[in-house]
């Protein structure tokens, strides 16, 4: 699955692939494959990126153009 928003978020925050790879504990090449759609991202890593960018997983997946995250549920 091609995740254009993943690259857009990274570039909007002036980050390099190696920065996100370090955050996710993967290699830069591995992370690059998420951005170009050669590798499917796990739910755990998708959630970690959504939290990092303070956005929703739906935004990263291209299901919405609203960057604002959903309200957190109270426990």
C-alpha cells in the first residue's frame, strides 16, 4: 500500500527517513519501503507514527484529509 501522506508528514516536519527509522527501530531501507508501498506497515508502527505526528491513522492511510487527531477515549 502506497502511503503518500507518510512521506508528506516526514517532509513537512523536516525529517529524514533515517530519523523515522530510528524511532521505529527499523533500518532506513526498511522504512523507505513503507513510503513507496513495497512493504505493509504493521498496526503497532502505524499507531506509533500517528502518535508521533499527532494525527490519526486514517490521515496517514489517506482515508481523510483532516490532520487533526481524533479525541482520546477516557479510560
